[in-house]
C-alpha cells in the first residue's frame, strides 16, 4: 500500500509514529500542500491522511476525492469543524449535548451590545467568547464583564465570534480523541477556570457513556480522526464545547499504531 500524508509537518509525532508503524511493508509519501511541484509528482496513493486545514490542503484533498481516492478526514468533514456556529447547529440538531452558541459578525458588534449591567441581552456574565473560525492562535476567552469585552475588542474588534454561556465545571477540560473506533482520553486545565481546580487523577478511561458520546460525534460529523472537548457540569453530565478534526494526540500510547491500522482499512 502507498499512504500519502497531506501535511506541512511530516515530523509531527503522531504522523511520524504512524509512518514508522507502516514501514517497511508499506510506502509512505509526504505531500506538503505548499509545494505544488512535489504534490504533482507524488500525489498517487491508495489513501491519504489530511493533517492540515489551510485552503491549499483542503483543495488538494477535494481534488483527490474527485479522483476517487479515500481521504481521512474528508475535506468537507474537516471544514465542518472550522465553523463553530455550524458545528453547534449540527451537533444540537443531532441531539448532542453541545453548548448553545450564538454568532456575531464581529467582536466590536458584540461589545456594542454590552452595557454595564449584569450581562449581555438574555445572557448573564460570565460568557465564553471564541473566534467563529477554529484555527491555531484563535480567540478563546472567558469574559466576566463589559470592561473585559472592551479590552478584547481592542485587539480582536473585527474578528467574527461566537458566544457561549459559561457552564460551571470542575476546572478541567476532558479531552477525548478518536481514531476510528479507538477512543483515547486525557485532562487539561481549563482556559476558563479561575483559582485552583478540583484535584484530578490521571484520566485515561472515560465513562462508557462518554466514549459512546464521542463515537456518536464521529458519526454526526463524518469524522474518522477527531477530538471532542467535554466539560463535566456536575455528576458526570457532559457538555461538548468543541470538536476538532485530526488533533495531535501527542503522547497517547497506541495512537500512531491505531492511525496506521485505520489508514490501511480505508485503503482496502
């Protein structure tokens, strides 16, 4: 089999580990979407892993799909996870416990609706403000009052944003990652938490219903490799706050091997 990696960073630990697991029985080629000549010369493969989200990478993936090549994840599924408003609408239509999300044309427009009262119209403080387009270095911030909103607007005023009500939680983001039907898990200190979080133990075995929920997200979003950010709002009640296509899964034992096996299944 020949496996193509669509990425500008072939040394990423997950991809490098998967490539090592595939070799020497299979050939692995790298397609850096920034290098048109290299892409043209090496584009033929039995399956492609799309570990990039920029327009050139998505266009390359779409072109390969039009030729009938399997791409993991597809360009459409990858794009679906870039628009946080569309993400929330799809998730909630499917009955997933996703945070209610409202979109604004710009942060300035949102700030213009904030007085010095107890919150935004119909939404008390605190709130969570995020860039509408999910990408590296985007805006994700807890906002406790109008003054904080105006401070953010000074640097992000023209940014299209979404707003979610802040859901009280234990101060930890529960990170669930799926590669096919394999689910991996971990904890990260929440960017929204204030003060000291509740103690947390190493977390690799999520509750069965959270695993089932994660796999359901993959079905709804047509994803094969993805991450789901969940917070525990009390008594183990999960609330999904984000979905990511092809996250890094750094340091997750077994993840590179699971990715290699998935690539071969899709190629077959």
